[in-house]
C-alpha cells in the first residue's frame, strides 16, 4: 500500500471535504482517504497495483473540485508555493469583498433610498421610468454576480452531482432573486407598452436585486474573515525542516570537509563544535560534551554525552568538541520522523462538520421542491402564472441562506476576537468549535507547567557554614562552567550581589562536576558519585539529598576535598509556574481529565505532578511516543486537547483534536498549534474552553433563529394560509423577513462581546511552593522580601506572540533582570530587577532583538 498527499482546491465547507472523501473512498484499491479542509489537502492510502495517482486526481475533478500532487518534500522551496497560494486567495477574496460592497452601496441607495425620503435622479423617479429604475439596479447587480461567480460555479456543480453545500444555497437563493427581478422588468415593460400603469405599479416595488447583492456581499465578507483567521498552518513543517543545519563537517581522508547535509552517508565521521547543531543521527566515537536535546525530548537540562552515546539531528552541542559516526541520515533521522508525524497528524485531523452544512444536503432540495409544488398548486387551482411565480420565488427568497450562512462565521468571528482581547489567539474556526467537545487536557511539563529553566530552591549548610559561605564557594566553582545547573547557581549568587573570587586549576569532570583551587584549598562540587570518588562521607546528607530528589530537585554537593569535609548541598529544580496549580484545579472544575506528558525523567515528573494535583503522569516519553500517547487516548474515545511549548511537542499538538501552544514557546510549536496562549498563562486554557462552549451555544441559538424564520415564512410564502386567512407572503416581505433573520443572528452573536471567564484572575497568582519554589520566592515569604526595583519599557514593532517571546528572552538574559512580564496589547515590558541595570543596557538588548524602545521608566 502506498501513501500519497494531494493538494485539493475549491472546497469551502465540511460538506465539500466529505464529498471529496466519498468520491475517493469508493474507488477500488483505496484503503483510506482523509481530507483536511483547513490545509486544503488529502492523504490517501491505496494499492498502486490497482490504482494510480492520476486516477485519484481524476475522481476528485469529476466530483467538482481540483486536485494536484504537492511539491517534492526535499525541495527547499516546497513550502513557499503553498504559502503563496493562501496569500493570493486571501488577496483575491479581499478585492472581491471591497468591489462587491462598492456596487452594493449604490444598489441599496437606489432600491431603498426613496422609501426613506432620499433624493434620486429624475430619470429613476415615477412609474413612467420604472424600466430604467429596474435596469439600473440590474446593471449594479451584475458586477456583484460576476465578482462572486465562484459560488455559482461550485454551487450548481455540486447540486448537479447531488451533493449540495452552502454554495448551492447561496447560488439558488441569489439566482432566484435576480431571475424574479428580470421577470419584473419585463412585466413593467409590458405594462408600459399597453398603458397598464397598475401592472407597472405592482412590479415597481417587486425588484429584489438588492437581496441577491446583499447575500453575495455578506457571505463573501464572512468567508474572508473566516479564511484570514486560519493562520499560517503551513509554516510548521518548514520551521521543522530549518532546525537541522544545511551543511555538515565530515572527515574524508583525514581532512575536514564541509558538505551539504543531504550528502552525509551512514558511517561518515561527523565533527561538531560548541554551539553547532547536530546534522544527522549517530553515535559519539571521540570527545565529550553537554548536548541540549530539548528540541527532541523535552528534557529541560542538557545531557552529558561521551563515546558510545547516541546523538540526534537538531540537538545543540553546548560545550565540548566531539566526533560521531552517522547512523541514520536523510529521511531516517529523528527530526525527519517528527516532520512526517506532523504532516500525517495534520492531514488525518478532519475539521468538525458545521451544523449548517449538515442540513444543507436536505434543506436545499426540500426548499426547491416546496417552491415547485407551491407554483404548480397555484396554477392548478386556477390562478395565473404571475401568482404562481410569485409564490415560488417568495419561497426561494425567504429560504435565502444569508442567516444560515452567517449563523456560524459571525459567532466565530466575535468569539475569536474576544479570545484575542484576552490573549488567546485562535487560529481557526475549527479549533474554536472543536474545543468545546474535549474531555481530556494533556499538559507538557517543561516550559508549560514549569518555568523551563533551573533555579536554586534550597541551600542546606553544614555546621558552622552560612548560606552566603556555601553559595559563595559554589559561585566561584561554577562561574567558569558552561553547565546549565551552574548557571542557576551563578544567577542566584548574583541576585544576592555576591562577588566571585579567582580560582586556580579549574577542571570540569565529565558526568561528575567541577574541581578548582580556592583560597589555598581544593574545593569540589557535583553529584554523589564525585563525592564518593573523593572519599567524602555523606552520612545523613544522602537522606536529605534523596528527599530533595523525590521532590523533583537535583541535589549538588560542595566540599573541601583536602579536608574531606562537606560544606553543604544546593538543590536546583525547574519550578512550576505560579498559575499551574490553579489551572489544574480549573480544568477539573470544568469536568476535564488532566494528564501530564513529558520527556523528563519519571522521578522529577511524578514529583511535579503530585505537587500540582495532576491525576495521571506519563514520563520519559519520546516525541514519537508523545504523538502515539495522544492517539491511544483518542482510541479510547477521548477528545484530547494538548498544551505544549517545545518543538518536541509539535507532532502531539498536530495529532490532538485541539493543540494549544504557550506563546513564549518555540515557533514550531506555535505554528503546529490551533490556539496560542499569548500570555503564556495556563489559566487561559480554561478560559478558552469556556469561550468555546459559549460560542457553540451561541451558534446553536443562531441556527435556531435562522431556521425559525424559514420554517415560519415558507408556509406563508407558499400560500398555505391563503384560503383560510388570506395570508400570503410576497417576495418583498420574504426579503424583509430574510433580512430580519440576519439582523437577529448578528445581534445575538454580538452578545459574545460581553463574555468573561470565571477563571481569569485580575491579580497575579501566588505559587503553591510546597518546597519547590525558587529561593527568591521563599525569601519574600520568610524574610519579608528582598528589595527589588521595577522598570517599564515601551517597545514598538511587536506584532505577535513570537515578538514578545524574543524580547522577553533578550531581556531575561541580562544580569540583574529577575522577571519580565510582556504585554502585546500595551506594547510594553515590565521588568523586576534584583539590582540596578542601566537603561542603555536594556535598550541595547531590545534593539539587538530587532525592536525599537520608545521609553524606559
């Protein structure tokens, strides 16, 4: 069986995607065909011995849509054409919308203006100018019909293929209004020719060209807003591809040669220097280093690697120099597998079927049947053709899908706008619709539930040693080190304004710790193995260290090697975010099951999960397995929302019904997700679920009102009550009722502007420490707080969550900046400083990141 991705064009709703799936699935030799409406693509699995790719493309074309093969995955420009197509489609839709309204405004003025006393040119006034009055409206309507001819082409084609969709409703309704208008013009011309001014007067007000124009213009506006909200979904794959370096340095005949990464072969010796990305998968044969694999495993700390250890493409060499032997290259690397997972997960995730599209297949033929029956009934009961046509057209006009078409997109538009106001960027209507159905929230640990970087949490000193003595010694030892745990100690020492002394004979012991001469004595710092090798007895210290480790912390021992005396233990951990525990409680209050999924070690993960109240913890899960874990939950019948921030979360984010990315996370995670939390606050996930439920409730109300008007109006228009009550709805009142239904729908949707989540706190949430808070937070609790300083920077040029993430990263790297709070809406950054930092230093960091500082206060 072969798997092949196809680009599909011409789809506008879920009825379209369902029809394409049906057309391909019925072909002999096709095992499965899954259409992704959002990505305009289809993934098909078929037997190449029975069926060819050309046969599948032909089947799609025969069903009324376009199909083509995508660019080759190895082509670096493959992502560009798809992005260009989306941009071109959006630009064309915007032009159609603007020009449609440019013709609709004068059309409405001419057709309705005189009813409100607005002046009209003399050649359009009076019954004697009735034909000119009608022709002018027709001429203004024709450009709107031409601009929006796509609805007619697709609508009538799908109707012909007995698979009507929303385009069919639009095409039938607007065509009926135009044809009736043309019929009315002929009637007025006939009346003027015979001097029958009563006939002229009857049809003078029965021109419904503005109804056709309004239907097309408003539906195009809704489609434009809906398309624009989809976001740049195609960028996720290209960003994943950009993670691996384009070249690799290999050893050929004893010399280093730089070659394109595509030319690396299995067995090649590859050289990697500090700061470089690893180009392919392999095994280290010489050298050692700390390798940052967070992009692949989610492990927040770099992993020590030496000869015999495996390394993977896209991981970053943080410190040492090493050579490795390539074992997996090209499409076989871990990164390539991640890219394939994102592609397949995205293609298999079909969008939720809209209620309006579900009834379209029944609604359209039923309405047309009622209109035909009504017209025939009037004829056979002895009435003239005019009365019969009036009844038939009135039925079609009142059934115009304006309210039906607006019921979903207007509520979605208001809902997504309200989400943006609250820092919740919803990238597609499908995501907002699907979110209300979820019953399980899967949370990544590193960077999502936790801060994403290690900090000092505990200082335990030996008798006669103060905290400053212990931290000062650790500061001096770790200052020359490049290890991330060392960076946490250095940051804590500098926060306390400690000054390092010079050390001699510094040595970084791989997999153990550091050693240096300080004050005439050899001091060491590192793990338990280093202490044991130095002959230092741990005694009860080992128990305390085990207690710290059980809390998810990493204990580091510091000792005087010459005296064989332990100075104390410093615990370092990646601590939970302040709002994490409250967010987990909020999820449970919403009736959601909470699962923590992480690539981190089990002991740390379970400690964090217990502290936050997470019921289920899945630890030591690789990227491929993360996606499989989501799939297994779905196989159990659960609707899953995945919340993550790292590149390693991308496949899982794509596989889940709804993927939510932390705004301060990686670009790939953000692009793979359906929803982005711009404030990086987990409480916004609960708010997003609430907003989704409110929006879907609003959509159902809108659909009720849309169908209520049709259900009430169709019998009136058909003349059901004519003989009993002499009630018959003519096309003019039918159009008015149709307009009223649209007004009702829009007004109801606007109520969403007053939505307010009960889970959004107006004040910062205090963290639930339970022994794992950063040390600075404990100082605030136990000592009344250290003296801090705040500064606010006004910054221009920030346009999205990516921008705020870059600025936050640049400012957080400055010595003395202990916290940064970004505001995209306020175009500002609020800094908490542990010591005075010069404004020029702050400004230079933001400017280097690519943004302009307006002021610093």
